[in-house]
C-alpha cells in the first residue's frame, strides 16, 4: 500500500465523517444532552463500527454480510431502539445542572455502545467501505503492517472530524445553566435523537 493510497483513503474518510449524517446527528445530540465525556465515548463506538466494516471488507466478508440481510436489519432495529431510549431519558431528565451531571458509572459504556450501534445500523457506512477500500487499496496484498495503518487512520481521522462537533455542542450546553433552558435543550436533543432513531428504523424496514 502506497502513501498516496493511504492519504486518499484518509481524505475520503474525513469527508465522509465530517458530512452531517446519522453519526454526526447522534454526536451533536448526545453532546447537547450529556456533555463532552460521554459523547467522546460515543465517538469511539462510532469508529469501532468503522473498523469492523473495514476489517470485514479486507477479510472478504462483504459478500457474506450482504447475504445475511436479516442480521443487519436486527442490528439497525436495536440501534434505533437504543437511541429512542436515550431520547426518552433526555426528555425526562431533571431540570437542574446537578441532576444532569449526576450520571451512572456505566454512562460511558452505554454511550460507547450507542455509537457502535449507530454505525452498524447505518447501511451507508458498510457501502462506503465496500466501494472505497477495493478501489484505493489492493486488498490481496494487505499485510499486518498495512492493516495496522488502515485501522489507525480509520480511528484517528473520523475522530479529528467529530471532536469539533463534540466541543461546540458541549460548549453550547455549558452556556445554558438555567433550569428552563436545560429542559428545552434536553428536549431538543431528545427530539434529534428520536428523529435519528426513526430514520434508522425506517431504513431497516
């Protein structure tokens, strides 16, 4: 794998990650509702889903994945249901800043899982890797070194694109300290997440 191929792959990956879609929408809504920390773990879940699709393509499992359509439908429905659950939790959240910040210890883990489900439930993500990777990279000649470089790019590049969204949305939340403003913010974030869940559910049908 040449440096030019790696740079081309990274550039396409950055553009795909930065363009608003289900992943970016979920990231912004999560940051508005929970702040930066949990949103960052959601971002890690998103990129783990990307690495799973990349690995599947490299191993030649894309055809197998397409054959088991029912499995991906189940994954998409699970992702939609979980995003709907997060939306409900945000909608019914307490009005005080102290209440919002009092999270359970497993908040980061659940945020990570929700990010993973968003990526695995997005058919465009799978199609992106099926279409892009074989075009730019000779899959038949990928060794451990090349695979490690691709995985590193697949983790780092999307995070570079997503972190500004996280920071901006988290800062917007920090400016809104009044209980009434927090309630409005929570419900806006809940509505966005619910819309994302509905979008995924409709695409799963």
